[in-house]
C-alpha cells in the first residue's frame, strides 16, 4: 500500500466514522488537515515521520495523483501538479489555496469502505505484504497496472470503455455546458449547476 493510498483510506475511515455524508460532498482543503486527518493525531496510522512528509502526501492527493480526488478549480490543481513535479516542492501552496474544494472519487471511496479501516501501525507490515501479493497476482493476470475505479479489478493493457469485471464505464463523463468532470449518477454539475438528466 502506498503512503497516498494509506492517507486516502484514513481520510475515508475518519469521515465514515464521524460524518459519512461528507464523503460525497466537496470538502474544503483546510478541513482535511485541521479536522478530518490532522497530522498530530494520525501520524502513527499514516506511517509518516514528519509534517513535511504529511503535507507532501496531501499535496499529491490534491494534484490528483492516483485518481483518489479532484481539486476545484482546475487551475489550482495544475498549480499543485507543478509543485509536486518540482525538485523543491513548495508546500506553502497548500496554505495559500486552503479554500479550494476537494471532491473524493466515489469509486475510490467505495473501494476504501469495502476494504475497511486502515491497518494499525502494528499491523502495517503484515497487511502490506498481503496486499502486495494480491496486487502482483492481479497484475500478472491482466498484464496492466491500471485498475477499475469502481471494483478495483485490473484492466487490460489497452484502451477500454467498460470494466471486464463489473461492467462499469471507464470513460470520463463531462458536463455538456462547462465540461467539468461529472460522476455517474449525478443529477447536476457541481461546477455550474446545470441539470444533467439520466446518465
């Protein structure tokens, strides 16, 4: 399990335990570090040794790495992407843009909820070894590192429109008016509010 995945799972777990409806609502970036996954009370579970490591993982999440979340507005996400790619990442960007919103990917949230609570620090090695074995098996089976965001099944090493395991569409949907990303099942665009109809 990567540190980014561990962070995301911890965030999902904490929200599920305290305020589950927020898992599907836009989250202010500041809330993540202040009340949802504060470093001081989660550092052992996250396996991070410093606040700088914590902020770097949060920056990667906000940049969209791994497809766990989306940052709105897009221009700020691009700023986060540039910061992550920098040889000397400017972690202050997290504080300069703490009012942006982070939208968790519904499929990733469901995956995290199905896998349960993140492991305790004492159990990290054992769980990580099991998951590495599972991931290796999936990779050999399909020959690809990409996964379905709904069921987590390995996808073939070629362009696909639907998951061969669960049948969910793998094609990103966009709003017909503003072209913002749209998740399956949404009735309105979160960016411009236009009605999306049945999808």
